[in-house]
């Protein structure tokens, strides 16, 4: 971010379409809403952002994507029908060019449409219909921030039950993680509908910011106001801190009116295209050839609709119903003029706000030691306004972004664009306030969704909420239900949430397609009650199965939704960290900022009376120190040593490493290193993995033949799947598998190559074959459940641990010469450190981009990148323009790593995908302040502003700003490191992890013996 910025403008687009997927093959009117939004709004938005990126125009946008919209964008059937719709538009456009050939007024517009639709079809084909993947890519570029919305766009102030409110938010976070691989940092509250009841849920799920309407800020009661002191002006242009610590932004009325107002807003200009004059209604009114021409492009039943071909302009009120022809060039010129006016207005507004703050600070004698945060003007709009309702909207938006970018190139810049998350991270509000219940709808509260035409809806919804909460309480343990009964309860939750959509009551208020809205509400509630009636009357499995499957096919929506979200104890356990039921326990430990916590269903078994009985554990791992490829080696080594230290006998089967013995007893762990035979020539990696598994299996069977009796097999990741499966079968042992990461996650949700697909398949087989799975984070728990359809009760969440790091002796010599050169003793460098494998998902390229900005303010900063990997050469080329300000050390041994951690002023881990993030724990344990991406396991380890700092993944600007803030404020880093040390000892101590792992082993051994009817061996496990 620019250092001489007086203030910021945060443009937020809210993208949402109600869930209008239908099973029919013919396109319906409601599906046309979705198609028109994609073609008119979302594809042109992507096209605009790609153009700005190609031309290196800096910009920032925030985009909220609702779960219903994501579900429809993901649906393969809708993708095919959408492409067919685009092809039909191209066909009609070509025909329109011929029909209007030579027409002076309409001909140019027809050619404009033909160019536009052919271009958008080419874009859609290039993306292979994957708009979600494109939004993910744009987010990773750092220009676009993505946030979520409530699961079905329910108007939250009118939701009755706390579990139902929680479910709307939690299911939304769950869907966002499924699509984008990380938790959202912020949320668009539907219709800006705020109620204080959302606060604990926002805090529990790590949703750190949202937007309310301006009057909510004006009516908020701050601490000063509660004490009788007015401070309204001090919050102008500034977000407020809510009681849960969230950042509440206010919609700016002036900026809103310039775009939204029907009377004075830009879209009402006479030269812009008129939306309501469309050939779908104008042509063939009396039938004949014109109607036959048009008929293939309206609905199958012949019902007239908007086709998208409009040839008239707004014209103005004085003209009445008469409309003048549309002239694209004139409209484009107006869009440019209006964009310049908008930019100038925001600059003037920011200058005014800055002057007011300065005057107020002088009036109250405010200290200059801590200057006030620059003001921010928040401009939220519906994404569908741009392109669909306001045809020239994207031209205007692009010109606005170019206008702010041009201002950044001048020394007197006073305004810049920002994302909501970037501003919230950089300028966390300090003024705490209580906000009133509010919305941005007519009247400022619930009038739109609660008026005479829709009053009948909410008692029905509330009764359904009550019934589902009771059903969830009645069935607290899914293990006691059949699979179809669980699916019935999940589908009942889905039907209720679909009925809660605010879109239906909005339609009733607007009196548009009211029959459709009423039908959707009544149908979903009817299905809801049918499902629960079927469960309560114990209908036959066949009848229940037919009902559930038919409803699941109608709405393949929220695939991970679980009815337990509606159980009150689900909130209590995940928020307080204590189980409220004997059958449900939280896997998150004490209350944390984890953005998503799901109750983990415990295995029901007899408690063990002898917790000190020793086990003989067989571990399979392809890497183990000194063979270290990634974090797996360290995790397996630490765990095995800790288990051995507590008296268990641990045997690790791993690969033979040069200069190591085939067998050794190290720190109490029996290490069996196996030589892997390789064929002559180049061996394919998967072939080598298969050979490794054969060697592992032979080694284990030899140990068995020698009389070695194991209690359990613990396999680590897919690479040892074949050996794990064979040993489980041959030795009749329970199999526990730890999934450390997934191929899907490592590749940002893409499985393009045969090798990637094969690895994914092997991960799936390991998940199926294992009797129990262990994951290191709640993020990984969700990923494994989703990717491999693993039930919750089969997964145990046990984090990785870390041993507290001691400061190295001052006399200790650095072994690595590259590190020695980077940490030269006579240097005045301020060291930033990254440690990890150099692969794309670690985000090192984002860190290097951020360093370009950091060095402008702190030229003495130096980035030391420790690690090796396939991205090394590309990263070195990227860092080359920064000269000696970036150093690569290669792989570091434990001693040198410890030295770097203690020498560094900051550790930075900007991962795009991170199942856990052990290196972040190591930094916390070493007392070094750290900055991490708000994704995966890192998001669960670090509590922003408490024991570290988090930034949105892929956002180089936000990362650069956070680095400079910590460099500038060493007193803050001292507070962070103190809290970090406490969290490491409280949450990630090896004593806790060792105990939980041992308990998991013993429960699985007992369960296996009960199922198989075999006796435990001579080591008595249970007395």
C-alpha cells in the first residue's frame, strides 16, 4: 500500500442467485436468472479483471459469493445448459446482424452484441466452465478478495433458534472451504441484516468483518457515548469493533446513492441502455414471421422473456414511453465521465474526512504517537447490477479502478482501493460499539421480509426450526442411526435451509413471480416434514430410501451439511471446547479462533482401566530423519520418539538413506531402513513407490516370522498404502492412517495429470482401508470428509506438536555457508525468514512480491529463504531484481534452522495450502513473531493480533503491510511472542498429543478385537 495515502475506497460486489436448479432438461424462467447473471455480470467481470492484470493495472476488489451461487456454478448439468444458452445467444446475435444489416441506428448495436457473446463463449470454453476455479486464481493473484455469505441467504435477524442461525453461518464457511481451500475471513450478511445474536458465531468461526448499513453505525452505542461523551464524528469513515472483536464496516450513503439511486444515480442517465425494451417482447406481437424468428429463443412453452437484445436507451422521463435508439459509443463516453466523477467525489470525501479527523484530534489534544487509521469508504453493490441491469456497469467499474490506479502513480496520492480484509488487517478498529438490529432494506430493518404478504411464512419456518432442533437432540449419536436415516436428517436440514432463503419473501414483497416463491417455500417445508414424519413413524427402509434419494437428486446442494449443526450442544461444544454430551466431543480443545469446528463423534467403547500399558506399534513412513523431504519426516520422528519415551515399543519401517545403518535404536525408536530396488534406466516415481511398498512388506513379514508381535499398524500418507493394506491382512491387525496432506489440496483443487489422479485414487483407497484416520487440523478433517466421503466418526483430530526451542549458544558455529553469509555478524540487516519446501503451494512467490513493497520503506530488510524444492530456480529468477535483499540457503539441518529462527526478526509463512503448518509452531516455540496466511491449519494455530498475525492467502499487498507494521512496532511483537509461547505449551504440548494418540490406538485395538473375535496378545491392554 502507498505510504502517502489519505484514505481508501473498498469496492464490494455481492454475487448471489437463489438456488433455482431444476431437474428438467428444458430451460426454465428461473434458471434463466442464473444464466443471465453469468453471461451479463460474472463473465464480463472476469474479463475485466483479466484485462487489468494483463496491463499491470493495480486494483483491489472484494467479492462475496453465496453458497447457492457456488452450487449452481459447480453443477455439471447447469454448466452444459449454460453453454447451450451462450451458443444460442451467439446464434441469435449473428441472425440479428443480418436482420439489421444497414440499419443506421440498430446495426452497430447488433454487431456489438455479436462480438460480445462470441467473446464470452470463447472465455467460457477457455475456462472449461469452471468460473469457481477462475475466481480462485484471481484471488491468488492478490487483486481479488473472496468472502462468503449465509448458506441460503437467509435474513438472519428473523431466524428464531440459535442453532439454526449458527447452521446458516457454519454451513457457509464449510462450503467456502470446500471450494477455495481456506476459511473466509469475512462475510456478507444477507441484506446487511445484522443481529447481535450472530456475534459469538462470527467469533467462533473466525469471520472477522462484515458490512452493515450506515444507520446501524449512526445508532451504534460506543463506549464514549455510554459514558455520556459524543464521538460520532470520530467514527466517520472508520469501522467499529463489535463486542466479539469483529470489524463492522458501514455502507457509505454518498457513494451508494451515486450508483443505486433511481433518480440521481449514474444508471438512470438518458444515454445508457434501457433494460426493459427487449426484442423478446417487441418482436412478433401479432405473430407471423417475426414470431417464428423469435420463437426458438424464448422459453419452450412460448412464454416471452428477455433475450438480452435491447436497442433503445433510457432516453429520459420527458420522452414518456417513447425511447430513442441506443448508441454504444455515447454510452461508453458517459461511463468514463461518471467514473471520473466517482473517483473525484471519493477523493474529495476522503480529504474532507481526513481534515475533520485532524481538527478533532487537535481539539482533544490527541497524541501524535499513534495516528488515527486512514478513513475507508465502503461501497457495496450487487454484482448483478453491473452488466445485467446496468449494461455499461463494467465499463464504469473498470474506469473507476483505472482512475484510482492512475492516482497512485502521483506523489500527491490521497486515495487507493483496498479489500475489506486488507483494511481490517492493517487498521483493526479500536472503537468498540454495540450495533442495533438493522438491514439495508426499506425502513432499515425487516419491513421488506416481514410485511402482510409474507407474515404467514415465518411462523412456519420457526416451527420447522424447533422441530429440527428437537430431532437433532433426539439423535445425538449418528452411529446409532442407519446411513439412510442420517441422510434423511441431513436432507431435512437442507430443505429447511432452502425454505429460509430471503429471496422468496423478497419476491413476495416485490410482487413479481409470487406463485413461484410461494411454491418454493411450501414445497421445501412439505419435504422437510415428510422426512421427519418418515423417521418418527419408522417407515420401511425402502420407502425412506426412495424419499431421501429423490429429494437429494432434486437439490444436490450443501453436500457436507450435517444435521448435528442444529443441535444446541454443537454450538456449546465448539464454542466452549467442552463436550455437552457423552457421545459428542470437540476436537478443537479450548476455545480458539478456529474458523470452523465440527463435533467429532467419539468411538463408543469401555474405558481403559490401565492407561500405562505398553503397546508395540508398527509405523510405516517413506521419510524419516535424516531423510527429510517435507514436514512428514519431522512429524513421524517426533511422535515416535514421544511414544517411545512413554514406554511404548515403536518400530518404524522407512527407506534406507546413505551413511545410515539398516537398523538402529535411536532415542528409544527401532528404525528399520529398507533398501528399495530400482530397475535400470529412469524409474517412474509411482513405480518406485510400488517397489518401496514391496520392500516394506517383506521387511515387516520378516519381523513377524522372527516372532515380533505388533498391536497396531500406523501408516503415514498414501505412499505406504500397499504395504499397509498387505500387512493389515497378513497380520490381522487394526490399521490407523494419518493423512498429512492431499494431492487435491496441494494442486489447488486440480487433478489434471495421470499421476495426480493416481495419487488421489491411492489416498482414497487408504482412507477406505484404514479402520481409523488421524488428521492434524480441523481443516484437514473437512477436506478428508469431503474428498473421500469418510464419516465423521472415523476421523480423529490430533494436532502435531513441538518441543520448545532453546536459544542456541552464542559461540555455536553455522554449518551452512549460505546461511552464514546471509546472517553476517557485521550486517545491519533486519532478517525476515521463511523455512519450508519450495513448492508453489507454500506461497514463497507471494512473499517475494511483498518484499518489493517492504523494501521501499525498509531497505535494510532482508529475506532469508531456507529450503529446497522444485520451485527453487523459478523463485531465484523472481527474486533476482531484489539483489542481495533475498538469500536462498537451501536445506538446513536442525542446528542451523534453530539459529535462523532465533536470529530472524520475523518469520513469514504465506502458504496457499497448508494442512497444518508445523514450522509456524516451531517459530512460536522459538519466540520469533510470525505472519501466516489465513488458510488451512495455519488459520487454526494463529489467533490474529494475539499470538501472531494472519493475512488473506495470495494477497501480497496485505502481507507487505503486515510485515512493515511489525517491523515498525517491536513492542507489539513482544506481546505476540509471549502469547504464542503460552499457546504452544497449552495446546500443542507433546504430553497431550501423546496421550490422545495412545488412547486412539487402544480404542481401535479393542474395537478390532471385538469385531474380529481375536484375543489380545500377552501384553495385557485392559485389566
